[in-house]
């Protein structure tokens, strides 16, 4: 059973415009959410995260929004750049104190940013 | 700083052959270690995780096995590969839950 869902397998955006990647989850125990970015033939790298006590976290061009009532989060990239072209994985976890539990990943969204 | 190594980077194996993928971590002690697989059209599937030497938990029933002979060494094995074992295998380590991934191994079973 997929507890973290990324329903769009791909997204194509023009350079300079906003990219919005979406993620839904089903487990109400999840209280920490992460986005990983993955280039072909490389391991995923951590991008940005958000705790359930917040509804927004921003880091440069990347902003993650969390809607707990809808069990939905989204990653906004503004402005999008060709180097952002990669697969983006959403992940969720239930924390225990200061420790993250097991990560549950979505299937990923392939973002392509064209000039 | 912490570093995670995986080898080989790519591997082509015939069906029915054995498999051994190795992962080592440097710069940390007693990490949690994980094996993931990314198959075509699927996300990151957790295969095994280990919280210490000799302690392995399996998430998915399959013909794969894992071992942790040393604190910072994690090995993924199979006695007989299946076509469905093709994919990108990722090792990860974590402390307090934050996971850091290795470069991965591309396995093609022919």
C-alpha cells in the first residue's frame, strides 16, 4: 500500500517559470516530510524538509508547503532552471523524539526544465 | 565528513547467476544502514535495513538477502538472480533518521 503518492510521473516547465511538484500521503502519523532530488545514475540528495508544526519552509528558490488537513504537500521551484531537471522524490516519516523513523517514498516525478 | 561507497557502479548478470553488492560507510560509527531498489516506473523500495552488526530486517519477501559483517559494511546478495531483479540499487546510511544515499549500482539481469 503506497502511503506516499506522487500522482504526476512527469512535469515539463519552461526555464524561468514556476515548477510545482505535488505529493499526497495517507498516514496521519507522518509528521516530517522531505524532498529528495535524483539525477540519473546517482543517489538521491536531500533538498528540503518540513515539520508538521509548520505549513511552509523556504530555502532559496525552493519552497515546500504543507496542508495537513488535506494530507498534501507541494514543492515550488521559482524560477526553474535547466539544472533542476531531475527526478524529485517526496518522503514522509513519523518522528520519535528527535529521530526520524523509517522513510516512505513516493514514486517520484521527473521534472524537465526546457530553455 | 561521512562518505558512502558502493561498488560496482554497473553490473550485467545473466538470470540464475549470483549477486554481491557491497556498501561501506566512512566517518561515522554505528550507523543505520539501508538497501533500496529503484525499478523502472517505481519509487524507492526499501529492501533491508540494519541497526547494528548482524541485525537485518527485511521489508520485502524476495530472493535477495543482506548481511552486515562489520559496523560500516552492508552487503546485498542473491544466490540466483531473476529478470525482475534489474534496477538501480542504493545503499543509504542514517543517524537520527536523516538518510544519505550512496552513488548506486545499476544492475541489469539478462
